[in-house]
């Protein structure tokens, strides 16, 4: 189930939610050429407007499920082993706790790297994870009237 979710979310829904709002998606090509999903097929039409509330909520929910499923599954394993430790031994219990903490560390590192090196350079300015400074955003919008117009229609002010 998790693998199916992973593939469907990152190869279908995430492309619709995020990528279809980026200028890369407007290229005359059937293949996407962007920082995050380079080489994937374009399945949706281009959406120059900012993300709406449903798209933002779907994105946050999808990423939350991506990380939360792993952590909740491993937390259940820790709980199970703690309640049945006489059957498995303390080495197994502490080993599994270590694996769970390592998973948490990897997820924190993953989201840190995404925000630091991808979200800080992304041109999908309406994404809830975007960290591009406003000065750069304003300069970008001055040079891209289609996106500027769609952002201003949704209430953005330079």
C-alpha cells in the first residue's frame, strides 16, 4: 500500500499539485524539465495561477502521510516490542528503537535538504514550503508578466 501511495503521489498527484503551476510545465514538450521531477511525463495542463487551498492542503497531507506512515508503523513496532519484551529480548527492543530514531533522523534530514536546496530555489511561489525571499520573488514577477498577473489576481502585491 505504501509503495503504491508513494508512486501515485509523487508521479501523478504531486506533479499536478506542484509542477503544473510552474513555468517549466508550459514548455512545448511532453516531458517535464524541472529541478524536482526532471524526465517525468506531463499528464496535466499548465496552470499559471497560484495553488488553491485544496492543492496546498493535499500537498501537506500527502507529505504528512509519506512521513507519518513510516513513523507510526515503527512506533507501533516499538510499542509491541515493549509490551512483549520478554519474548524478544532487550537487544531487539533497543535495536528497533534505534531504527525508529534513525528513520526520524532521515526524515528530518530529507525535509531540511528539500527546504534548504530545493524550496529556496523553486519558482512555485504559492507552495506552502517555498522559502524564496520576497525580493527575489518580486524581481522574478517583474520579468514574467503571465505569472505576475495570475499572482496579482489572487491578491499578491509587489
